């Protein structure tokens, strides 16, 4: 992928691409026959251009596996830990533990398509933002509006650069619209990128509308810029090039958002994620989606990412009329479930879905249990603090039962193993002759925060319609707590406690000492399925300890055991490789990150 394509990918087709932009406030269409450049200099044309600039945010903010897998609370479901009757357990594990989750060398190399598309999507948004800023200097608009829209664009640009820099380290810093092809590139040190982002955002947030003054939900607000700036300061405070005031400034900004920007914590944690409540007072910045297929072809996939991989189980198909798609790619680790204390913390039951019901359009044979109809319970997950059922107890029930030690890595759910080590289901997974099928289904309590009853999909498509919450006030409380600890201010525990009290059955939660590990645990409980965990562990220097030493990610830890030194986790893996397909099209040679080859 040429750098000029990365930079110009959206410019030529800007009008067409803009049709897929944020549904809530991107409803106007350009009129007339003037060319795009002339139209964008008019007030209406420029406003349309700005709205179009929000569309690539959908791709940049998707919770890709590059932000989740290989962490302490997220893993990939699949074989590799459940050995059955396998004789050589080491070789069995080696066969299956070769993914990004395990940091296997060929899965995290420069040819990984996830890294390439992250790179492309990030620079697409950067070019869009630079174009908005450039045309703003020429457009027939007031100075106040010019500064406001430039501030919105600078937020979008900074968001892309923050994520790209944390993933790839030194990258090209482009701060002007690119109008001609470029075939060379130079990497800017991340220290300089951070300095630029901080200066840029510090200078623009006062020019952008506040939450209460912003009539169009989904636009960037002053609170959104302060939240991003706070995260950038906090992240830099851990770097070798940190400035002495970084953590303190992160705390000041977070506290300012909490106290002065008009946001508030909802009383009921579950209400944040209610389908009819997306525009609530806890949301600081959300990426807009739609029920209109014409504008939602790049739909939100949050609703399916964290659901179990069970779509092929009889009765559990991905059916349009029943609005479910059980094809998850990311599972919580068993350690993640154990972070919750259900005796007081309501977030566990408000986060995880324990039961799944048949959604096939017609009844099907269920072996000895006869016909199962649409809506009948098919799967029941046993929580960690509950009685774990024996095989005999499972066999008496007309649905699958999944014990805690079977989450995510057991082939099928319940039943005897055959000579190959495969599970047989309690009379369920059978062919038309009544014989047990050999199939692989990985079941666990999925994350239900993003359930989408209006999901639009057909074969191969999964266009979720719900807005994606990129920043919400609950996370700002966590940022304030961490920044306070990092700055040595000593007054961040109260912010942590407010989140815990909201979650408590009685309204009062046990007190928690303010430590980095406790903050990370609380982030997991509050933001399960929402946060970019890889960045949190990288920032705090806790990835190796929590994933490998504490073995919170069993698959990654097992891979390290069976592969030995050849698979040892390296600190270089905290930075991703520069994508091969991009580097190869440059006319100059650009250095690869340490630990990787092109």
C-alpha cells in the first residue's frame, strides 16, 4: 500500500464515502453541480466535508484483536488446553497455540493484515482531519465556526495518532492535507508526536462546544478533547521522555471533565448500555451507527465480538429474524471472571450473559429430549462461585451445561469424550441418523453490554446498529485515580470508590487500596469489553507479569511453557511491526521496529 494511497485514500471519493458517516447528524446532502473543491469552500459544503470526516472513526475505534488478545482479561477461544485422551500434550498444545493471543512469531509479524489495516485506517482518518483543517482556512464561514471545526478535526487526528503511536512507535507525522502523491516517508520519533498532540489539543479544546452547547450528539465536544488529552498525558507520564508534570496534568484534566463538563454517572450501571439509552449523560464521545443499510455497511461489530463461537450448534444459527450472531473471536479469560465478587458487585451479572436460547426458525431433533422449539434454553453457563455440575447431573438436563473450567477451550459442552479426545454433547449434536457429530464449539458467558436487537446482517455480513462508546465518564474516574497515584497526589481513591459504590448491591462497596494492580482490576470490572487492554498493560508495564507470571491468560502462558525460549515474550512485542505491504511500496528504505523483520 503506497503512502500516497494511505494519505489520499479518502480524498477522491470523499462525497461518496461521506454517505456512510455518523447517522445522527450527517443527514444533509450536497446540492448543485459545482466541483468538490469549490463546494467545500462554501458554508454548506464545508459543513458536509466536516461531517464526512467522522466516517473513518468507525474503523479506527473498532476494538480489534490487536487491542484485546494476549492480555490478562481477553483470550482467543479454541483448542490447546483441553487435552482429552491426547497422549502428547506438549505437541497438542504446540499445534494450536500459535496465534496473536500467544504472541507466536508468525502471527505478529509484519505481514499480519490486522496491523496493515490499522495503519491504513489510522492514516485515512488523519488525511480526513487534515483536509477539514485545510479547507477551513478557505471556507466562507465565521472565525468562531472555523476554530470549532478545526478543534473537532484535531481531536480526530489526535485519536488516530495516539492509537497508531502506541501500537507502532515512531511513525510518519502528517499535519497538512496531502494533495500530491508521495513515495517516500520518514518516521517521526514518538516523543515528538506526543509533544505535537499535547500542544495541538491544549490549544483547541476551549474553542469546541461543551456537552450542553453541542446540539448534535456524536460530534466532538470540549469534554471529549480533555478526556483524550488526559489519556495522552497519563500515557506519556510512564515514558522515558516523560515530563515532570504529566501525571498531575492528566489528573487535572480528568477532574475537570468530572466536575465541570456536564457529564454524570448513571445510577444503574446496566442503564448505560440499554439499547434505547445510547444518548445518556455518561457518554463523552460515541461513534454513530444506523439501522439504515445504505449508511451502515460498515456496521458496529461489538455485539458479536465477545459472544461465544456456537453458531453451528443446532438451534443456535446466525439468523436475521432472531437478531443473534454467535461467532465471537474474543473471550474473557477465566481470570477475568474471577476478578468479580458477586456477593456485592452487580457488574458481573450486568456484564455477562450466562444462558443462550434456540433461535432457529424451525424445531429440530434433540436426541433423547425430543423437539426443541425457538426460544427454548440451549446453554447454561455455571459461574465460578456456583456448584460445578458432574457429568451425571448434566445428562439429566435438556440443555448444555458449561462449568467454569470448561469456558472457552472445551470442544462442545458436556458429555463423554471419545477416543480422539472429542466431546460428545448430551444428545444434542447429532446427525440425521442419531450419531454424535464431532464438532468444535467454544462456550463461555459472553459480554451482553452490546446486545443489538436491530443488527442487520445476512450471509457474511454483521452490521451492528448501536453506537460505539469510545469515551464515557466511568473511565475518566479511573484515569483520575491512576493519574493521582502516578503523580503522588494521594486523593484518587475516592474516584475509584464512587464506581465501586455504584456497583454495590447495598450502595456501599468494600474499600480498595489505591495500587496499579487494583486499578487494573477495577478497569476490568468497570470496562469489560470496552477498554483497549493491551494499551493499559503496556502503559503500566504490567503485561508480562499479569499474562505470563501470574498466568492470567492460560493459553499464552501455556504456549510459553511448551515452546520454551524460542517463544519467550520480548519487550519488543509491546510495539507492533511496521506493515510489510506499506514499507515495500516506498522508494526509500524505512527501518523496521526492533524484534521484527519485513
